[in-house]
C-alpha cells in the first residue's frame, strides 16, 4: 500500500494513502466529504486515457488513510497536500478539488503558491465561503450545519444515507443517471470514515473563509458546478467564484446534482480533459 507520513499521534504515525498511475502531465484529484479517492473512479479512467499521470489520495480520517483525532482544519489539510506534492516531487500539476476538496486547492494555492501548479479546477466546490455572516450575506445559515452535526452525532450511518440521497438527487435521477449500487458504494466508503473526522470536517468546510486564498490564485482556473446542487448551492459557491479568481472560467451544468462527477461524467470528463490538456 502506498502511503506518506504527514504527522504523529501518540504512538501512531499519521499516514495518507495514495494511488499514482499513468504517465504524462500530473493531475492530483482531491475528493469530497465524507468519501475517499475512490470516488474519482470515472475521472481517473478518462484522464489516464487522455495521457495524464493521475494521483488520488485519501484525506486524513477518510478512506484508507490514518484516522487521527486531530488535524481536521484547512491549514493542516493544505500542509498534508504540500507533503504529498513535495514527497512525490510533482511539478506542472493540474490540481482538481471536488466539494470539500476545493478548499484544499484554495488554501494550498493561497499558502504555498503556484510553483508546482499549472492549472486549478474547482468542482462542486465549497469556496468562496459557505457560512452566512454579516460580511457574507449570500452564505448558508449556520443552523443548517449545526443540524448536520447533530444528525451525525445521533446516527452517523442513517445520516449518510439521507445525505447521499441529496448528494445525487436520487428522487429525480435515481435509476437514470445514478443506480442504487452507486449510492451503496458511496455509503460503504463514507461509513468507513473516522466518526470524529466526519464531524469535525463539517465545521471546517462550513466556517472556513477562502476569499483571500482565491484572490491569490494566478494559474488558469476552471469552475464546474451543477445548477441543481442541493449540498453546495450553485448560487452560494460556483456562481460567485469568478468574483474572486481573476480570469477563471465557469461551467454550469444544467440539472446536475452535487455528485455530478458520477452522474454527469460523460459531459464533465471531456471538459476536464480539454482544460487540463
């Protein structure tokens, strides 16, 4: 199993599991919450076919990575990503973040700069700032996130089922663009995540302000977002991104849910490959 060590918790090393396939210009894919690098299945195949070296990794607390009790904040996540980039000595990277993973892309570029990065993609991503505050009136009311945390604490497996129904808009797309088995696969991945990490990450992705990070991005940037996203609403996130990332391109996919990298892969993958190529 391929892993890098990013820290230590008591007697146990904190390790990130990663996969590194193919040859060509590297692409690093950063998954959403509460899933793992396995959720990039359809993009990995398409990007390998397009001639890229494709690297996926599991965020701390998720997938096959270590599940420590601490470190679920974006400064730490960005440091973990930097450790991966430097350990693998990656350059000219296309950095792609889905949902929560978009926060890593923003914080990494805002903190470490673009020396190793040539292009950035935000897909159904949480930036610029999800939480409604006095200076961010377009955000989501904090009670929504408190409700999520209460649901996770009360019955995490049941919460995941409810979350995935809205993740894929199953009531509209089930049996058409997403199967019961797709949903079950994602449930299996999410159920194996750290309960502490699952809970703490809600605070991280809801309350972290990425606006200043986005203003520091100086590489070509593509923003992809479904206009039927029930998890990270298009109007709150993707639609606002061009305000903060100069020269970025916004691609709104009509009728697409949050999990559009699965349901709308046939539309999204060619756009992704073209941009990264």
